[in-house]
C-alpha cells in the first residue's frame, strides 16, 4: 500500500475537502495491537483501494488527538483498528477490528 499519513488537524481538513472529488479512506492503526497489524496487512495488499481512493494511515498511538478529532468530526466511536470511507465530507462507511475487509471497503468507494 502506498499510504499517505494523517498526522494533523490541517491534514484532516484537507482530506475532508478532497473527499468532494475523490473518496478518502482513513485506516486508524495501533502499533501495539496484533489485530490492528493483521487488518493493516490485509489493507496493504489491496490495490483496488489505491485505484479508487486516497488511503491514509493514522497512527493512533502517536496522533491520538487527531484520532479523537476524526471520531468527533465524522460521528463515529473511536476504535482501533478502524477504517472509514469519507465522501463529500461525511463518513459513509466505517468498520473495525476483524470486520475490516478491503474488498468491502472498496465496494463502498
């Protein structure tokens, strides 16, 4: 996966604006969680996502305040791992833990 990195409120603002033109995917990842690592590995192998969306990795350990802002802005409960699809500034899909399946995420783009 050719990840972009979400590390700031400004980055989240830009991502939200870009979602008007192209779907944006946020993958919230904890480097301390084996379930998160397994979900990230599944995401890493999904070329279909890169073809149809910008895909961002948010390290929730290093950037917890940004992760909390994602939860507030898009009206979702913070979880990790978690994936969100953003279109037109709104979360149109989110899933967490073992429910994260790249083929399902791609179908929501």
